[in-house]
């Protein structure tokens, strides 16, 4: 809560009405267990401006707060023990009376003293009590306003995060946007999102905001070391009020990193299926006090981001399943067509030749009639592995049908492509089809060259299949 003119005007009015020497309102900070002079009016020069101290050192103020009772001094003519008034930095002589009351249940203390008379009369004490009630109302009102402002900020953050989730299909764009939003919300020095790779036991910096050294962008850290390692191991939010500069464990990247280790750190895990899949890390220059609602909204954002990770992962798996043949692991008809169109556009752009080729094992109906379903599946898997081992994973390979396999090669002549197919067919006959010799299977093949045999996808396919139908390869019958 920030000091406002209203509080100061009330203290000024109270002091002038009572002709007090000092009038002050001490506000309690429950989180840090301190009190500070929120506003005051004094005729002396020893009242400490900006006074703040822990409750245990607040003397009379602490006694009022602890017992929630009024303290009156003066009627019996006793002088005040100045050790009980730590806000007078050099001591103050001549105070004849004081009156201190709790404001609200646990908000603070209203204090007045005087050098004019021995204490305050009952009418004056009643006036102080009424001013205390006004201060209580103001404090509660201002805190309610601050809370409403926080709720408004939380709502804006949540709205923006939801908008990012709806608009961003790219995980990098989504998380970069969310990290920036959280960074601005908490006003951190720097903010980070680490993605966890459990197979390699590392966490990679995927997105960041604020003052992040360029050397760390995209870098990886161990899943067992530093604050990131602690969060992955314990699967809990980590709050460090003040980092220890000499600690060998409180670091993000390495113990000698050029990041501020004099402030606070907050690490929020994104948990999916019981495992930490990502981590939000927030670092402050100075000690930061987390508001309960601030921690709540960050945890909600982390949970929402975890669902986005799951969604994007499922979308990737769905996209793969739509383009990959589940038995062979090769491109299916739809997947191969997508890649073919992209590569044809590239070949056209760079004016380089490209060969489209196919092999077909037939009659496949004999395989279905003589082999069990499991045996047929094993045969298809064996054929696919033989093809991959022959051409390598860099070759674009598809399986548009159970007995048909298609290939794409850049910058090849028909003769070079034919030699590759001849070598492949020999391997297939020897390694995969020899045990099915009684079925008399044949391997046919054909090729089409861009641009001489066609300049469009449909032209090349037509040429390829017309040649396949007209081709007989008796040398490759089992």
C-alpha cells in the first residue's frame, strides 16, 4: 500500500487538534513482520523519517500490537522510557504523556505524545480512538482497492495467456509470448522457460525475457544441478526469498553465471503425468515479496501451459499418424504426396532434375492367402527395414499400398536411379522373399524423371504407373 494524501491529512488534523508533539500512524507488514511509520506529524527534529524495524525491536509499538490493547502514560507523572520509542533516533526529552492504540485487529498503531501536559484527557483519548477507526476504514478501503487492481491485472494476464493458447500453434511462439507476459506481470529482472528432456537428463532454455545474457539463450543445464535440478527432482514450486551469493547450489546455468544472486528466485514447474516437463524461472535483482494472488495466478498459468504442451504433443502425434504408415513407419499415400509436392516445388525453383520411382511386389493376394496377419505384418516390416538400410533415412520413402514402395531422388539420372532399384530388388529377393519361393512373387519397378517426363505431380504419377503396368521383370521373380 502506498502513502496517500488522505492519511497524512488525518494525522495532521489529529496533531493540530490535540496540540500534540508527535502524531504517527505505524503500519504493520504481516509478511515481513515489520512496522514502519506510514505517516506522521512532529514538532521535533529527532523523529526518524522513513522509520522501519522488525516487530521484536519496535518497543511500545510491538506491545500494543501483541496485546491489542491501549497504552496510556502520563497521568501519574512518570517520564517515558525512551528505549520503548525507537522511532526517536537520538532520544527525546520532556515528553510528559503518550497515548497508543491498536488500529483494527492487526493493522497498525496510532501513536500520539505531548510535552504540553501530563497525558491526555478522556475527551482527547476518545478523539484519538475515533481517528483510529477512521484510519482502519481507510486502510481496509485502500487495500481493497489494491486487491481489485491485482485481480484486474490477474484477469488481463489470464486473458492474454488464453489468447496466446488459441492463436499459437507453434510452441516456441506460444511460450515466448507467455514468458514475456509473466515477466511484465511480476516485474522481474529476467524470466525463463526450460523444457525438460528426461531421456538426456537436461533442461533446455526454450524462451526467455528481460536481461538474459546472450550466451545462455538456447543453452542446456543438467537436470540434477542448481535450482532447475531441485525443481525437477522435487516436483515442487521453489521460492527463494534471497539467494545466497556463496551457495554452490543456487544457480540457473552455472555457479559463476553473470546473473544477480542478491535478489529472489521463483521456479514454477509444469507437471504432466507426474513428471516435470517444463519450468518457469523468475529472477529479481532485489528481494521480492510474493503476493498470495501473484503466486496463485503464476501456478494457474503453469497448469494452462502444461495443457498446451499436451495439446501440441498430441497434435504432432496426430499429424505424424496421418502421414505415416503404422506398419512400416514409412510415409503413407497422404504423407508422401505432401512431401512430393514440396520437393517438386524446390526442384522447379532450383532447376534440378528429380526422379520419382516405384517398386511393386505382386501378386500380393497370394501373400494374404498364405500368411497369417501377424506374418504378413512382419514381412512388411522386414521389407521396410531392408529398403531403409539400402537407401538410408535421407531418401524420401513412401508406402502408398501394402505391396508398393515409392522413392524420390534429387539430381539423379534415370540410369543412376535404375541401378539403385536393381540393387534393392536383389536384396529384397534374397533377404525377404526367398522363403516364399513357392508363391512365385515378382518385383516390378518403374521411374519418371522431372522435368522430361512431366512437370506436375499428376503428370509424373501418370507416367510412373503407365510404365509400371507395361513393365515385366522376370529376372526378379521368386
